[in-house]
């Protein structure tokens, strides 16, 4: 049985069942998922394979079947590519809140009662003020632990106390958010629940986790597009363009890249598929 080496260094036996489940969540029919999993298992002649190489093989097989399935399967990797600095991820989280009616600002220096802090995203709407820590990791195996949760909430309490001292400050509602593109440890989740802090990971909570928010509000990052080069994606990042939705609603944005008409049509076809069916 082949051994899969995760990005964290942890090792586990290859699981056909786990792979099929992942494919079905991407929209692949059960029969096709079974066929792909069998094909991948037959190709795994090595005793060991890195998880990144396994995902590439699965993605390649999906592209042969249907590009839409491949894009869905590649969503998490697309979010992972909103780095390496984390700034595109902060802009991405700001867009999630903005599209829900919030006024958003990123990388704000906010004074607390004791000291000042750099807040990744501040989102306000109708007397509600959210202070958001966007914790970006560029490896799947890394989790946000309880130390991160403790720091985020302690910082929030200091800021909240100062805000409530301001004129009309007591009439507003203040909330703390810890949002990560990977996972949260069980202690981080337990602590967040206990103090009432909003903690969101890739698959936590069961509803309204990061994956759900992306798919429900059609907030797929441009990094999930297979028709753009790495350099072209970085050019968009410079202009604070991080969502396929932004291009979908304003195709003129593509003029920034100076693409040929043929490439523009190919890219818009991929974006339409994502926006209409993902």
C-alpha cells in the first residue's frame, strides 16, 4: 500500500475511500469518482508519494473528465496560492465581508486602551464593528492553535474597551474574528466557543466555514483559474483583484494584462463556468 506524505511530514496509507469522498464533494459523480480513484491507485507504483504530487495527479485526471470538476477540486489549493505574504488573503477576506454589505478596510493600525495593533481587516455595518485576524498558511498541514486564538481575543478586548470609551461607542456591537485558510486545533475551537469569538477554518464550523462561504457566495479566488499564469495572477493582486467575481462583473479588468482576444475568450469561459456552476 502506497504511503502519502503530507506537507506537515505526517504519513498515512493511501485511502481510495478518502479520495473518492473528496472527489464527490467536488461534484464528481460516484461512478466517475470510483474510476478516477482506481486509475490513481494503479498509477501509484511508488511506495511513497507526497500529498502535493498526489493532488496534481488527481487534478490531471479530472481535467481529462471535465474542467469544472478539476476547478472545484483545486479550490483549496487556489486559496493556498493567495500568498506567500498573506496580503492577498487579507484582501480576499475583506471582499467576502464587502459583498455581504460591510464597509471594509485592510491593514489598519487600531489603538487599544493599552497599546496599538495592526488589524488585518475591519468590517463595519449598521453599528456592528468586526475586527478580523486573517491567518494565512501556505502549507496544508499547519493549524492555527490556541496561542493564536488567545492573542486575537486579548487584542480584541483591549481595542473594544477603548472603543466603548468613545462617544456613541457603547451603542455599537463589537465582534472578534479569527479566519484561517487551513484548520484550527481542537483547543483553539474550544477556547473560541467559550469566549464567544468567531473562529472560521477551511471546514469549521460545519456550516458557514470558509469553503462554504466561497462556494455559497461565488467568491472563488483568481488563483483557482487554470487559464492565468502565476505572473498574471500577481499583476491582479497588485490591483487588489482577488476574486473571479470581480472579473465576471467587469470583464474590462482584463485589459490590465494585455491578453489576446483568444485568451480573453478562453479565460471568460472558465470564469463563467465557475460563477454559474461551482
